[in-house]
C-alpha cells in the first residue's frame, strides 16, 4: 500500500499548498506550504508546522509568537496537491501583522483596502 | 498610483493562488490559479475565471458544467500572493468529481478516506 505521504502530488520544490481554516468560525486564516517533513511533524505534534519558502527552513507556527495552530482535521483535494487544515488558532491571531487572519485587504473599486483590525501589535508579538 | 493588479505578487509563471470559499456555509470549495487576465475577467464578469495549469488556458469555471461561481468578495493576503474569493456556488457543486467541494479526502490513521458524497455523476455534468 502506498504511504499516505506519497499519495500527495508534491510540486517541483517538494511542497504542497496548505490552507488553514479556523474551527468554529470557518474563517480562512492563511495559506502556506509544507514539505513532507513538515506535514509529518504537523501530524506528530498535532499542530501546524510549515515550510518557510523565504527562509528555506521548517516553520514551527507560533514558536515565537505563541500563536500556535492546533490540528483538528486534515483534508486532501481531488488533485492531491492542496491540503486543507482545520485548526484551533491559539490567541486568535494567525497573521504576522497581528491580525486574526491574513486576508485583510478587500478589493473595492480598483483598489485594495485594509478592512481588518490589528489585534496585537507585531512588535509585541515578536518581542519575546 | 499602482494599478491594483500590479500590487499582486505574481509568481514566476505569472500566477497567483486563489482559494474559493462559499458564501453562507464558509466551506472552502477549491484552490486554483489565476493570471492577470483571469483575475481581470473575474472582476469584469463577476464570476470566477481561472487559469488552467494543465491545459495552459483560461478556464471559465462552470462553462461546460453550469457550475458557475458568482463573485461576492475578493481579498488579498498580507504577502500579496494569495487571493480569497467568496462565491455563490451555482448548483452546489465545485468539484469536477461531482462533489460539493474538492477536499473530500480526510486523513485517518495513516490513510486518506473519501468522506464526501458525489452529488451528480461527472458523466452527467460534462455530457452537454
């Protein structure tokens, strides 16, 4: 039998796109990427571990800020190349800008407008 | 002023990842990709138009099946490289497998299990 990790269609960089959705509110919090190790760690630790493409290393979500994402469910899509995580967002802040989620810019008439408040200033979130 | 389309960080293929979420249920329906033309068309037609990476052409969602996604909201994330669409999913079927959405495989103990029903057989959806 194929290992469950090998049923995923990893892209050329060995990554899969991962959507994190908040349990209860169903708010889409963010999209990030995982490699095989990150996904295995996510399952093992029962909390989200991503692959940081900018830093090219494992990203233990919430390690610094405390804004951990506790794992509730993992889904795979029809093409085996997108994962949907259901998570409990600790502290209610998923975004590095200190907002609840990352999708805070809304398209109005030919412009993007910020429509979500900062809950905690990032300088406080990342000062520890 | 920068054109709103130029504020998006398009990837090396000129694409941006797009999450489609259903209005009302907040169900995440699918993830697809758009190029600049697809996103402009999405706004102009008020319904989702993607870029098919497999077919390398514009994908007018629902053109064949009738399962159109009417546009309700467009959001951009903190890194300007992911879009979240809120849509009304006509016929309640987003997935080409005939299911409500694409995330129908759930991770159990070391295996993926299909947990969502087929609403309409794809042979009927795509027989027109």
